[in-house]
C-alpha cells in the first residue's frame, strides 16, 4: 500500500515539474520575441506641424493700400493713353517664394505716340501724411533702384500719392529717381515742383516735359 501511494506521489510531482518548466520556457520565449520585435520596429517620433506666421493686421492694411494705389496709378496711365508693359505685383507666398522680377519697380510703361518711343519704370508709393520731413526712399530701395536704372538704361519715376485714400489721393506727384539721388530726400517745401494737377489729363505731358527738357538735353551735353 505504501509502495502504491509513493508511486502516485512521484507521478504527481513529475507532472507539476514538467508543467512548471513548460511555463518558464513559454514565458522566456514570449519575452525574447517581444524584445526582438521592439528592436525591429523603432518608435516613430511624432512630427510637429509646420508653423506659418500669419501676416499682422498692419501688414495686411499696408499691402491693401499699396495695391489700391497701384490700381489708381494704372487708371491714370490708361487715361493718358500710356501702355503698361509690365506690372509687378510683388506676390510672395507664405513660405517666402517669389519671382525675381518682383524686385523691379511696380510698372514698366511705354509711350509710343511720338516719333521717339519713351519707355520708363514707375514705382508707386502712397503716404497718408509726409509731415515736414518730406519724402525719401529707404537706403536699400535707393540702392536697388539705382542699380536697375543703370542696368536697364531706363529712367525710374516715383509716383507718389499723399493724403486722402490710396484709391483717391489728395495730391499726386511724379519724382524722378535722379532727383532723389541728388538730394537724398525732397523736403515738403520743394515737393510743389513735382506735383501734377489733374493727373488723369496732365500726367503724360508732365512726363514728356521731363524727358525732353531735362533727360534728353543732358544726354546731348
């Protein structure tokens, strides 16, 4: 009887030992497999979205005024039967992409109703108020426009609107870049030399007078 009981206890112990070893083997296998998988598939870092700086309200307002004044100048040119050959809108994407010709003055204009074709650049500037300081270009603008005038061999004229609204300024001036190069800025008391009354009728005559009485005479000397 004792022998039978001992044999039964031995059999039960063997079964428990085998089950325990199997559990350890399976556990080790799963752990090893998990480790392998972790090594084969590295964690992917989450990419942060590209942040694009929104233009401020002041920038948007300045851009709108610039566009409105360019439209006004274009209508004035059209009223004087002057042809806009190029119109550089200065478009720039949110990420800074732009066309190189956007660095040129705003418009390239042609006057073809004379024996001598007049071709020149016009840069449009609007100011709500000039104050006593008069008008001047920023240094980098002066340098860039001077280089363009020299390389293109075409004069640059600044169409300046002051007061009122950008789409209907109170006063309208045309200032040759050469004048700004000589004086650096045009004080308010001298701006009257460049003002054009009723520009929709008189702009063309004013510009022709500048070329025939100033530019061409200097070229002959």
